[in-house]
C-alpha cells in the first residue's frame, strides 16, 4: 500500500521541452517548484495545484520512448485553487498568480504551459504573516522519503548495479546539475532495454536536479552523456529518456 501511495503521489509524468528533448518531470516535483514561486506573492496562498494536458490541444510523438504512462509532448494546463487576502483587489492577485505560474513553468522548469485556471476558495482578513495556509505548508514540506533521499549519498555504480549499467549510472551522476540519481519507478535509477526494430538500446535515467540548474538543460546534458558513453562502449543505435523526480529550492 505504501508503494502504491508513493506512486500515486508522483502524479502525472509531464513532458519537458519539445518532442526531441526526451525529458519528463513528475507532477509532484513540478508542483513543488511552482509552489515555492507562488509563495513569494503577497496576499496569496496556494491550496491545490494540478498540471495536465491542455484540452483540445495537439500533442506530438516523442523522439524517444517515454517512461511508462508518461504524457506525450504537448501544451499543458495548470489548475490551481487559492485563498487571498482582502487587503488587495482580487483580480490583481489572481492575475499575478496566473502570470507567475506561467512564467515559472516555462522559464524555471521548461514546461509548455499555455493556460492557468484559477479558483478562489477563501478570502482572508488580518495580517498576512498570521494567515498562512496549513494546506500550503504541508504541500511545501517534502515527504519523509524525499527528506531521507536528500540526506543519503548519491546513487552511483555501487550496490545492486554492476557492469555497463553501473558505468552509465556513474556517467549520469557526474553531469553538472545532477544532485543524485533517484528511484521512483522500478528498482534502479538507470534502466537499459534492448529493442529490435531498429536494433539497439534504450536508456532511462531518473534523477534529482541540483540548486541553480535548469531541469530541462540538465536533462539534455544527461541524455547526451549517457548516449555517448553507451555508443562508445557498444556501437549501435542508442536512445535515452530522462525523468526528473525532484528539483531544488
């Protein structure tokens, strides 16, 4: 039950960049990053936030095989509920929240967000510092497993991984901007599958992004590094996909 709950907490696997980027991010990781940005808006307290495909918008076929159940590249919509202070005009607060979420999604993460739907849940009176949403505080606080992962050493080629997979894990972990490799899907941070049409290999990497680095740029660099390493080891067609499971504050 705990494993199923953790899987559900990840939310959707959202496409980063375009069809050729081969990068995805968990909705949980993206939502935390957006919440950190929204928390800087005075008089606004974000309650719930969801990110998903924008209705009636075209999607594209990704250039590489995506992680299991990942959304295809395409426009995204952010849905958020928030409470606001009565000390400022509500339309002004809503517009600032909308623009902040759109800018943060595109510029800080690389999500192709095209719309933000907002719903006001409460109007609050009193000093802003005393009106902090408990829902937001719980959402901003990482779960125990995430905190434990941050305090643990980076995943490298030690442990259950051996041989070429361990070498690819070391290559991915050494890319600037990678805080550590993570395991949220499956049992390994790096998975290599053989495919027959055309003959070759597909690599999937799960990772956390270090502070001060752009998730999409890190994903691109990791893909290039592991593809180069795998190609030099064994010639043939190699593709790679990256799943970002956490971004730093």
